[in-house]
C-alpha cells in the first residue's frame, strides 16, 4: 500500500515540484493551500507524513498549524516537516525543535529530500 503524504503550501509551483518528486517516488500525495484546510484534510486523510510551508497566508502559518495539530488527537502523532526557502531565526528553530517536527529547506537536493521522507514514514 502506498504511503500517504499531505502537502500544505499556498504556492502551486512548490506543490508541483515537491508533489511531483513524491509521486514519482511512489507516494500518494494530497494537497492543501493553508493551515485550516491542512488541518481538516489531515484529520480526514490521516497521512503517514505532512509537509508544510512555514510561511502561509491567513491566521495560521506553518508553525501555528503544527502546534494545533500536535494538540489534536487525530493528528498529534503524524510526522511533520516544515519547509521554508528562508533561513530560520534561532527562536523559530527552538520552537520547531520543541514541537518535535522536522525542518527542510526548499532548496534541498532531491535524494536528500526523499531520504528524509522515507525516514519520516518509516521506510
């Protein structure tokens, strides 16, 4: 059975880029465009892992969404990796570490990206 990945990002180009890599590697990929939609889909879809942009429009950025997911029974144990094209501040890195979520720079090499995904989903 294919492992399921939920990709939460408001940029369609990033969704195509990372989603394409995941699909080509044999993963089933679902998409959401903001934190609220992502939380709703995560509860319904129950993915094996979640990839989420740090900076998204609206009231919930990726970190706020991750905090809320960690506090909800249906999503609290799903592995999460936050994605960003910017370097993170010390405070942001500390918060991410405390949440127990991963972080990947959007410039990550494809092989490294897929290796990290495999580790997240237990392959």
